[in-house]
C-alpha cells in the first residue's frame, strides 16, 4: 500500500484540483435550487477532496521536488497547478453561501499568494526557460486554468464583500480588478488556443477533455460578473464598470453556450468516430467543472439581471452537471480497485493533446 501511495504522489497530475473544483461547483448549483441535503453531502466530499489534494501537492513538493518543478517548467502541464487556486476558492464561495463567511475569507486570503507565485513562476519559466521546441506547440485547454483561477479569486472577493460590510469597498475594488484581468486573459488565450486547435493533427488524443475549460472559463467569468452586480451600485468601482460588466457577461455566456455543442462534437469524434477507448483520466474532471459552473453562473446571472430563460436552463442543467460528477467520481473510485477496468489517475496527463 505504501509503495502504491508513493507511486501516485510521484505521478500526481498537477491539475487534480479540478476534482475539487467540479465537486464544489456541483454542490453550489444544487444549493442555488434548494436541493440542500444533496448539496451538503457533495460539499462534504469537496472539503475532504480539497484536504487530500493539498496534502498530496505539499507532499510532492517536499518529497519529490524535482518532478514537481519539472511540471512547473513544462508548458503542457504547468497550468494544471492553477486548479489548486480555483479549488480553494470554489469551496470558499460554497462555504460563504452556507454562511461560513469567515472560513471563506481565510481560504481566499491563503490562495492569493499561491496565485501570485504560480502566475509569475509559470509565465516566467515559459518566457525565460529552456524548452524543446516552441512553447506554443505545447498549448492546450489547461492554459485556461489561469483565467479560471483569476476569476475564482474575483468570485471569492465579491462573496466576502457581500458578507463582510466592513470589507465591502476594498473587496469590491479587488473583485472588479480581478474580473477585468481575467477577461483580458481569456480573450488573449482564446485567440491562441483557437489557432492552435485549427493546426492540430487529426488524431484521437488531439482534443483532450481539458478543452472543456475553454467553456468553463467563460462560465466562471459570468459568475464573477453576476456577483459584482450584486454589490451596491454606489461603490465607485461598481458604478464605473457596471454596464461593461453586465454586457460582457451576457456576451461571454452566449459564447460559452455556443461552445457546448462543439465540445460535445469533439467528444463524439474522438470516442465514436476515431474509436479511442473511453477510460478514466484526471482530465475528465475538466468536463464536469464547466458543466457545473455553467449551471451556477446561468442561475446567478439570470436572477440578477432578470433573465428568466437563463434560470430555466440552469434548473435542468445542474442535473446534467451532477450526473457527470457521479459518473466521473464512480470511474475514479473504480480506477483504484484491483484489476479495475479503468486506467489509474495520473496515467494520462490532464494536459494530453
């Protein structure tokens, strides 16, 4: 057993925080529609998953630093580390929704230096490090985790602003700044990733599940915008950007919605047309998170701006997210069983393709 755990830690996927992200946002979506008991059960799993992922990441950096730093320097894997920042903040926001605002404040504060360190370490390594071939040749959907992590901080800042009146103004300023930064990051990455996708060779692994984060980044940007719109309109940062935030949120929601059929088409093409074997890999959590986030974002933004059709879409969509979560969670558990039919997590990198 000890050797098996060591093997898992050494080969730990940098993006395993997506498990926590997916679980936390599915819990949030269920809570938004009053499914409180089920939501609390999923929240408990999210909290346990967060503890496990943090312990595993810290253990890997302390005991197997060479492998961990190699991932930081690898453009195809490095952005997976941003899933840890997003994981912390997704859980923080769900706890704030459950009236545990002080815990949310602590989690958000702890994640900020991690986000800063990862941002400049990873981007610095990409710009100044030595690489075998062009950096952009290793681009994949996991790069959007930079956007997701940034917007998750914006979401937490807004949640704290709503629940802590003494911090409302400062947190509102921070939320708007982070939201704007995340939107610009998304626009830049969207161009790069789209051009890269058009150049991909037609092979089964070309479109890994991480490309769903393309849509997930729009969804969390919409959620961040919706929470900014919940803040008092008299706040200077909110007053100066309210129309821009609301308008861009609607456009991002529309663009993310447009992506869903295309992403489903990629999955059908990969697993039905090209007949690649469907097996468990950590990257499948990158499908669950966008589905869950789309439902939560649609419900929150729709309610805030009086767009009932978004709320109606979200009412049914949260169950798709929950069903996807159940399927991937079951597959993950099965992958650890002896002689399981699924491949163990870590055998396929979350950034494959």
